[in-house]
C-alpha cells in the first residue's frame, strides 16, 4: 500500500494525494477527510433516501450518477426505483452508514443529492423546498433578499422553515411537513408559496421558469417537489474553494457568504453539533387554502414547454 492509500472501516482508499479536480487545489484526501469528519452530521440527512451523486474523474467532466455501477460492493444498500422518463428501473444507493459514505468518497463523489422522500414512502416527501436561484454573477445577496420574502410568505401562511446556503450561489428554504401531505399537495403548496413570495416584492423575486423572462431577478424555484433531489446539507459542491451547503440561522443570513463554509472550515464550525437539526422546525400540516391556491397555478415546466413551442412557432411564422 502506497502512502496515498489507506483503509478505513474496511474501505480501501486509493490515490488520496491526487488532485480532486482541476477547479481547485483540493486533493482526494481532503474530500475523504471532510466527509469522514462530518459523517455523523450528514448521514442522518442522507439515510433512507435514494441518492444521486456528482462524481469527478481526472481529465473528465463531472457527471451525475444515479444508477449504481456494477462494481458496487454488495454491502451498499440500494433501492430500485422506476424512472418514468427513461422507462427503466434505477438502482439507487442508500447512503446509510460511514462505510458507504467512505466508499462514495473514494469514488470521487463530491456532491450528494438525496430525494425529498424516504424509501419507506417515495410518494410522500418529508419537506417542502424552495430554491432561491439568483441571476448570473455574484447574486448571493439577492438570493438572501428573496429568501426573506419566502420566510414572510411562510409566516403569513402560518408556517416556518429553516434556511441553508446551497453551497453554490443560492439559498435553500426547507419546510418540514407532516406525513399526511401527499406529493401533489406539497407541489401545489410550493407553487403557491413561490407566487406569494414574488407578490411581496416582484422587483426582487420572480417565478418565471424561462431564464430570459427573469429580468435579472431571483428565480423562486418551486419545482423541487415529487421525485426531485436537492444538494444535502453539509454536502460539498464542485466549485472553486470547495464550498459546502451549510445551515444558517435566519438572524445571521444577511451576514454570511457561501465562501464562509468550505470543506476546510465547516468541521470546526460544526464542532460536535448539527445546527441543521437544531434549526429545523417540527413537521407542520399544509394549510388547505395554500394547497387550493397552488392547484390553480400551472406547473412551471409544463407552462414553459408550451410557451417555448409558442415562441418557436411565432419565430418561424415571422421568418
């Protein structure tokens, strides 16, 4: 075994001193050490949820892996899920323990994107999520402003949520919901909250799904519902500096930047705690009026598809 190889929890870790990617000076060892250090904090938020990961191999572009490769050890738990889009069954990993997390780290899995529902009931997401996606450039401050609008919309509906940096340039708001909420109800409530946040300040926020219609505003993305995934709290992101998605108290949100939370700084900031669990409200029932309002709002992707076809037809006719 070379100096760049070692074994932890029965997992052979190889080429640890190789650069992780050409985007940063981090090594594979840095990734492994970080995930091992925060394992007991990230694992509760991955456990029991079908997992997609973004991997990076030397000299290749990053790629998202959903289906487990054939060489996956048989001790990695997995969940077969039917994919309607590709009409096939996908074997997702369940990252339930340190051994599996270390195996993924050795596979150069940098980002961890679990489903919103657990394998116990894939049709009932446990959280409502709004993703605040700022325009290109340094738009984190704008994303924060939009997140505060979402918080106000939640409060007006009698709901509360927790907030984290996405680890990229945006912000994620999570609202835990009670078990009786169906995926359809959750999706409807998410659309209604996005529209209500936009209504509070349409100069800051927009629900326009088509990018060219956003006019430099923050996109309040209500499409993270149903079978969608989202970057897990404490997950590294494949960005310069290796930032991680990190929980923030609402009172501190205007004082932080994504660069404050990286694979190098996060372990000491966490110490022995899990602020995400501490900041998360108890599960809440969805207000009936919110669901009813959401059912009157078109699904963004479907609406955008029809609008795209209409614009393409108009261009053809004009030409």
